[in-house]
């Protein structure tokens, strides 16, 4: 019973930390996986620098953000992909249910964006569906948390692209899972494989990331390459 109470208390503290509007704005700003200073986050949250510091300390205490000290500056970022996954899920929940879903997300973000360290939006969902159709990913029958396995066919295909699967498997996170997309209300690929795909796409200049938002710009090169490599029209 004590263990259950401690878990309930922890959930309540985390929910309260996320629930304050200024702190929520800070967290969602960090969803693009770019670290920012407290001064920058104060502007995002619409509060004074001193108030932002209080909010950041609360978020740090609840292990929602982490801080990197570099010289005189302190840079804040999300604690990890698990925090991003929770925030994405809350965005879906906040959108409510509708008989016919009509997305209200700005077009640039809906087309392609980052969800922490993997691709989301229309592009991310389309890539997820194509990987399943190609048989590169399969549902993990041993898991109940929407995890995926890499098939033998998928492993060979990713390695042919030059994606380092060995490095992905050594990371202390799920290899791949279905991450519910808040603008599409369908899944894109999260986990180590999702992160590897985004890193690969950025390196190959298939997509270019905005400096001031989560949006990804799809290049003409990517439109050709993604059709060649995945048979997917973008």
C-alpha cells in the first residue's frame, strides 16, 4: 500500500508540474530537442527571468528537464524521450474527440516536424505506415506497450541505407514503438529507430530543421530519395 501511495504521489507531483501554463509552454518549447537558456525560456513562457528560474527548478526536481552548465550559461532540455512521449500524448488528449477529426495544426508543423528526436506529422505517419507495409517493422508480441521489432528484412534494409543498428540497440531505450501523433491522431515511429531515421535524414539533407520551431522542411532531394528508398510519395 505504501508503494502504491508513493507512486500516486509521484504522479500527482509530475501532473501538477506540467499543469501550470508557463511550465507547459516551457516543456513544449523544448520538444524540438534544442537546449535553451532560462532567459530564452522566460520569453517563451511569458514570465520574468526570476519566475522562469523557479519554474525550471520545479521541472528539474520532478525530472522533467535537465540542465547542462557550460561556462556562465545553463542550458535546459527535456530529461529524455519518455518525457516527450508523455507530452505528445497529452496533446492528443487535449485535442478531445470528434466524430470526424479535422486537424487544426499549422500546415508547416503538420506536414513534417520533430517529436523530440524523431519525425512526426504527415511525413512521420506516412513513413511509419510504409515501414509496416514493407515488413521492416513488426508488432512485438512479447510487449503490451506498442513496441515494434525489427524484422530480418528490415535489419538488412536499414543496414543497406547505412543506419548503424548496432549503435541503436545499445541505447537505454526502446528500439521502436508506435508514438501517437497529435496532429494526425495516428502513429509515427518513436524510439531508437525513429531517432536514427531522423538523424539519417538530416545528415543526408532529406529534411532541414527550422532553427526556431519543430518544423522540418522537406527538400526536393528527399522527395526523390524517399520514393527511391521507400517507394513513398511525399
